[in-house]
């Protein structure tokens, strides 16, 4: 019986080019749930009491589409923000869900996914966790890069920010995230308040133009480790600096 051997696609970049591409993709930022809620609110506010019918969600009126004053609403979805007091602070639970398309003069929003996010805030700390799935895009407005170019994801996260010190106390990322078609793969990427306070442990992957996967392993919280392409080891020791990225992520998730 004939055997199938997949074609081996050579790396499209040198190691230096690959690491520069990773830096460029990470510079696109990280999805911000409260920013997404504000975007939902802005688009829904362009309609009226009948279409879309609510300031927080697309109701049944839009299942087959409705139009008002140059705006078109189709689908279902919206957001809900619940705030409750806790000892010394407040807990916020944000739910975003959509299978929708909204278009209007110079702006549009397309969503197919859900986002569950929770953050507990005190005077000193902000602890958060959540999960983001699906596709989210809103071109045409002055948006953050992750939203204007479009984001697709299945990613889970958790962490704690020390607000009093302005530092990241802990952060964990696991899953896939694509920003404008540039795909990332976080494998238990973890910062903590010990040896991994600056550089994380875990691994990060990213794609080249030939759809091959590069992976930078980070076994010991030094920012350095083996670099591979589609499972083939290219360098025993390669280094990336992810210290600033942790702050970018925490600012997006617990502003």
C-alpha cells in the first residue's frame, strides 16, 4: 500500500528575519475586551429604538436584517457588563457574543464568536481571566490595530497586575491568536513574580509566508531557548524579549 509523505516546505525566512517578524506581529497589540464593548455600544447607538432595538444587543428585529438612516444591521449579539462589590474593590464580568454584521457610512463591524472576561479590582491589584474565540473586525474607524485589521482567536488567559507598583505580578496565555492574518501560537506562556518576572516560560509560535510554523521555546525564563521550524531544530539557542509584551497584554485586559 503506498505511503503518503507530506512535502517539506523550506523556511521562508532566516532566523533573524523570523524573529523580526515575531516582533512585528506582537507590536499589533492584544485584544481589549472593554474596548470591544465600547465598539459594540458605538455601533448600536447609530440606530434607533426599532433597529437595532437596544443599546447593548441586536435583537430579533435584526435576524433577517434591518436598516435605518444609512445603517444596516444583520444577525444577533451584543454585550453585557455586570459589576458587583467585593471586599476592598469591585468585580466586573463582561460577556460579548455575536454572529452579526453592521455597516454604515465609513464604518463596519463583523463578529462571529464569544468573549467571556472577568476582572476583580482592588486599590492594589487587578486579577483577571477569560477566553476569547472567533473572529472580530471593525475597519473604517480609528480603532486599535488588533480590531481594525481583524482578529481571529481561540485563546485563554489569566493574570494579576500590581496597580500600586505598575507591574505584572502574573500572566498566562495559551492558544491561538491571529492579527490581520499573522498567526501566533502561545503554549503555556507564563510570567510570574519569581524567576519569570521579566521573561516567560513556555513557547511561542508564528507562521511564515509559506505557512510553516516557527517555534521559540522558552524553558528557563531567560528569554532564550531552541528555535525550530516545522519541528526541525534550527538553533540551539535563540533569544526574544517579551518583557514589554506582558505589560501590553495586561493593559488591554485590565486597563
